[in-house]
């Protein structure tokens, strides 16, 4: 099977999932063609059956904004014919699903092409729900040959907002067990927490929806009762605000900004607790990666997070913005080693069973085969 994949190549959940899906499919022997304006950030190294096709957007004075969706559709159609693709799997509704549908229509009667759309979250709850995009998002969903969401929550939201005329399948995000030769983080941990302080971790793209400023408030409350460090992995719009907040609270020496990192597993192994206080999450891939490393999670109880982080079993959930409750849970975990070990063991077990790539990837393959047989 020859599969095209189109996604955002930047730091974020949808691009990460799309890239890891392509890599896992390639390991199974499928031929994968990534189509995007830049190389996906997790697509490093050489793979004999993975190919990247860059979308070039023409720049003309007539265009105030580069017509990426049109250039992407044209590239998809071109790659489909020249590489004899069986299908294109697009991630995120706008513009990828729309471009995929346009590419298929361009080829109608000349070449059979199927379009699979995976919805990841804000493409439905934020971008797609905006009146400016609602109609075109609904059209893109309904014109796809198959549609999946990454959680039951997102499926319910898609049904509520768009009343689609096509079936929606839930296929969760997935994880692979980290490689056994993870870098030794002992030296880095000793540098960050030289006196053995526990480490709270957060990983995201620092957009306002992630509420990463709440992690500063949580740390400040934890510090009232015990020493601790906060490690922030990633970068984005709220970084400068977080730095200022830490300085204003006088705790800047307890906060470490590591910036964007590729080897997230090694860094997650530094921590004792993972924090995800998001305004909304359709799934919470970073929390799953942390669970895989045996970190208890403290998350908001919004969106798809309760499907992943089981309250009292793999960690704790609290209402959005309730930093008092989240810091209370953090202190409870840090002060009770038996509880911490129990939550860590459960988190890793659930991550590597329910969300294991070996059980999720076949669900996508089964969907591809079903669509191609129709």
C-alpha cells in the first residue's frame, strides 16, 4: 500500500501523531509519502520507504496571502498520480482535509484517490467552529472517504457542532515503549535539582490554551510546603509571560526552561510529576508520553483528558484553572512515596497496553483496507 500523509510539520500533537504514524506504517513495509511545506520535525534520519515532498507556494503581488491550500491540493494530485498513491491520510481539517478533497476531485475520472481525515481537536473546537470556517470544515468532513477522531470527546464535539453525514471512528493516539538505551539523565537531573528536589514537568507548545502559566502558580504553592523544581519543555507565545510571572513571584531560580526538544522521552524521565492544566485537550499526547515514562499526571478534567488520565489511578484531574486543587494533588503525591509509585506503575501500564502502537496502528490499516475495498 502506498500512503500519502499531510500534516502540519511544526511542534504540536497533530504533526507528531501523523509523523509517528507514518514511521510505524513504514516499519510494517508500507510506502509513505509526506506532503507538507516543511519536513515534519520528528521525521529525522533515513528511511528507505519514507519520502518527503515539499509544497512550494507561489508568491505573486496579486496574492495578499499565499494560497497554501491550493498549492497543497495541486501537489497532492501530482504526487498521487506520479507515485501511484492508494490514499492520502490528512491530519487536521483546515487546510489539509479541504486540500485532499480538492485533489481527489481534480483527479476524478482520471485516477482513483481516497481521502482519510483525522481530526485532532482545535480544528473542530476552535478553528472549525469559527463562523468563517464552519461551512468549509463541514464540507471537508462530509466529503472525506473516512473520518477519525483521537478521542470519544472529540467525536461527540464533531457530531454536536457539524452533524456530519459520514461515520466517525474513534482511533486513539498511541505510544511506543521508549528505547532501552535512553540517555542517562542523572547528570542533568543533578544540575537542575542539585539537592534532590522533586521535579514537576510540563511539555507543550506554550499556546494560551495550554495554560502553562498555571504551572508557575502550582509550583509557587508547592514551594510553600517543600522544595521543588519546575522544568518547562517547549516554546511558544506564553514563554515570556511565564518567565515574567516566575520573576514576579520570586521563584525564577526554581524554574528551568529547556526550549523545544526532540528527545522528549529522555527529558520526561527527569521528572516526578507531569502537569497538563490545559483549557481544553482533545486527547493530551504529551501526557501519554509522560505516562509511558512512569510519571503520575495532574491534568485538567476537560475534553479527552479523563479518557487518558484516570483520576486516582494514573494521577489526578481537577477543574480548569483550579491551581489550588492541582497543587494539593502534587503535594499529596510528593509526600506519599507509596502513592507515587502506585500511580507511576498504573500510568505506565495503561500507556503501554491501551495506547500501545501495536494495537492502534492495525486500526488505521483496517480502516485503509475498508475504504479501498469500497
